[in-house]
C-alpha cells in the first residue's frame, strides 16, 4: 500500500478547483456532494459550471492561475488540460502544505480520489493509487451490483440506535458481537424489503432482550490453504473477519493474513526447524484460555488443520475445557501445490494411489515406512521434507526405487513466489542446493511428475 486511504470532512471548508471544462465539472459536483465551499478558478467555464456560478452554488475567479488564489484552502484540485498550469498548481499547493490532486497526473498528486460507491452514510472508495483509474471504475461497478441502495438506510437506522447500544453494552467487544448478530439476521432483510418500521421494532426488541454480558468465547480452527487467498472457503473468510484474536502459523501466507479482521489481536506461534515460538502444548492451552475469557479465537493454519496440522490435539484440549469450537477444512498443500505445479497426484496411466508423508526429522533420523513407499503406481507427497531430502532420496534408491524416478520440489506453491525444481532421486539433492530452496516446500515423487512439462499452467517465474 503506497497511500493511506482516509475520508476527510470538508463540510463548509474552502476548496479550490482549477479548470473550467468537463473534468472540472465532475470534480466540482463531487465536492458539492461532500458539502464543500468551492472556489473555481478559470478564465472560461462550460455551461454546467456557469449554471452553478449563476445560482450562487460556487464562487468563480475569472482569471488564470496564481498561487495567491490558494490562500486558506483546505484542498486543491487541478483539472486543466495545460500541463504547465497543473505543475504550477501542484508545486504551489505542496509549498503551502495543502493537499492537492492533479487529474491524470499521479506524480503531481499528494492525494488521489477513489472511484466512489455511495450508499450514504455508507461510502466506499476504490483506488488504484493513480495507476489504473479505469480498472478502479470497473471494480466500483462490480461492487455497485452487489450492494443494494438500502444499505444506506440500514446504516442510518443503526446510527439512530448507536447510543442505546453503547449504554447497554459496556465493552467494544460485546457491542461488536451484538451488531454482528443483528446485521446477519432479520433486521437487514426487513430493511431490504422496505419494512423499515418493522426493522426498527425488531432492533429495539433485540436490544431489550440481549444479554449485556455476552462473553461466550469460541475457537475457529480454520485451514488457510496453501497460500493463494482465492482458495479460501467462504466460511473461512467469514470467520476470519469476525475473530477477536488470531493465533497463526508460519505457513499462513501474507496474502491470507491480509484478510484477517484488521483490528484483531495477532499472536504468532509459528514453528521452524529447531525453533518453536511456543510449544504445541502451550498453544493448546492458549486457545482454551483466550476462549474462556470470552474471545472469539481464530486458529489459522496453513493448508488443512487435520493433515499434519495437529488440529486434533488442539480440539482435544478445547473439549477438555468445555470450549465450543468449529473446524473449517482448507485445501491441503498436497492438493493445492501439486495442482499449481501442473502435477496431478493420480493419473490412470501413472498412479492409482497417493501417499502423504511427513519428512520431519525426529532425533536427527527419518523414520518412515519404506516398504509402503516402494509400492508401484503411486505418488509420494512429502511435507516438511526439505531438510531430510538427502536421506529420503538415498533410502528410496537403497530400497529399490529407480534412481531416475522423477521428483519435483515446489517452494511457496500457489503464490506469486512459487518456484518448481524438477529432477530425479539421484540428482535432486544437488539441484536443491544450487537453487537455494527454502521452506515451505512440498516434495512430489512419482511418474506423474513427468506430466508437468505438458500440464504446467501456473508459472509466475515467467
């Protein structure tokens, strides 16, 4: 993010628009919606602006631009077709420390205006930080179709009850829980169907009946998938947006973390080789204690919570403490990463079975069922096997697997940082060292790896 999105109150504030054409008209109308006091500077103006001037809606200085015209202004917009004038406005505004927007010239702006969706008092602005205004308008159109006009009325009614809700509930958390329940129930449906009085009655009755000690905590055990946020389930996203605390792992991608509620408390408990921020037993107890404090706790894990995610241990502890919980499956790394690498885990010509394995070293040794791994016509998927790769390759060859068996290692699969290294059991250890791969990586061994060259569709490296 290169610009901080903010909303400025400019009611009755002195704002100056430089320009007299169609673009200036659009900017003036936008400022008028925000109830600004507008001075227009231009030697000539179009018909629409002249009408506003004649009606006394805006003031007009019939002159060329001069820096003195900016004195006392709260905000400046340059909307001329003269590059030199626009540059002069930008320089004068910045020298006076006044926010300035120069239309279609991001480099000259100290602020930009997004493409606006108005459901007053709800206002949404979409910004491309000046890079792609047409795309921002396209996104605005998409949102417009999904957001009924009645949402403004919903906000207005909620505003009318705000003080009553604040008096009823003494903490921010309980107020938020109350409103989340209201906004997901009959109240919204009644406003959308035009029954505003019925909606107000429902809200009033709900407030009277509500428990002002709403402190029932809960844990959401959510699979965050392999990295691409588009692979999250709808349910996962909903719970991520309503948590009070997020306890998250190292394998959760930054893109997924961006979707967690902004003001939720974040607690990192990630694990790396020989580096445990918090032992698993303490994580289990932490989840329980936070929920018992009345908090809604998001336990966010990479992949799926029940596939090498130790989710079963965590909910066992929650059950011992009587803490309610939900489990939301996620796309496990084996499925997601292999798909994005162009490697099907099963294929009728190559593999009729798939074996998931953890390659995690225990006391410096890899203790695996080598006989099970040697079965023909199957794919091996190894989680956390980067450190033990040399040993795994050697043992597979020693137990009879061909040294030429194809193997792929995928780093940060499904994300824009994905890298794939393909080789054989014999040469892969050297290739990994040369490529300097780092965790998180997934290892895929089997004849299906040969299909990558043909089926590779997601290649961010290119």
